[in-house]
C-alpha cells in the first residue's frame, strides 16, 4: 500500500478514520481526534492499516446543499432588486 501524508486510513481491526502525517519504511505516524476533543499522535505499523473508504454520498449531499444556498442567494438578490 502506497501511503502519503494527508491520506485517511483506518485500523484493519476497525475504529475511527485517522490521518497519515508521515510515512517511514514499515511505520506510519498518524493523528486523530479523540471523543473528547483530545488530539492523539501515534506511530503504527504499516501492516495494521488500510485506506479508509470515503462515503461518496456524503460528498454529493454537501455539493447539492452548496448549490441550493447559491440559488437562495440569487433569489434574495432578485427580490431586493425588484
């Protein structure tokens, strides 16, 4: 697996997504936010990680919401002009 800083990974055993900070030969330095807002940094063996699958449906919903906001702004502007 070819990882680079910024990639989002997950432990093969499960858990929350974590962010790759640095990649060494057989180890990866990772950061993640704990449940109470604490920031954790740990070096983990490459063998225990896999790329996290991002949910594309969430990305599409965010894009659609942004488009709706733009349409609302245009409607408000046209109402003020009229």
